[in-house]
C-alpha cells in the first residue's frame, strides 16, 4: 500500500521513540517525514503542516531564497487578491 498523503496524528514519546496513538498504513521500515509539535501548544492546531512542508521542499529546490524586493515584484504582477487566491486554492483541496 502506498501512503502518499500528509496526515496529522497524535503520538506519545516513550523511551526515545514516538509511538502513534492510531494504526498507520505504512510498510515495516518505510521512511517517512515527521513534523513534531507540542500538543499543548494552543497554536499547534492552527498550523498548516502540509503547506509548510510543501514550501520547505520548494525552497530547497531553488538556487536561493528570493529577497523581499523580489517577492514584492512577483506579487505586484499577480492579478487579483493574494488572499482570494489562497482561499480558492484551499477550497479546491477540500
């Protein structure tokens, strides 16, 4: 079975190992990427971990991180509202 999606789960840290609190459809010794946040952090539930991971991968593929002026230039050429574009993109995902 291929598990090609991002999913938020709860786990317990015991004896140096993260133990998921629910079964996962993974193969034995399958490599995964893990993002850890303190479940007691009130902002943790508001984080969009899929977006953050996607942005991290995209940045790694760039020759360098664009400067603030370069970002402003790119955004100034974008028609419409960035907020509306983000809202539409998120609605399309769900």
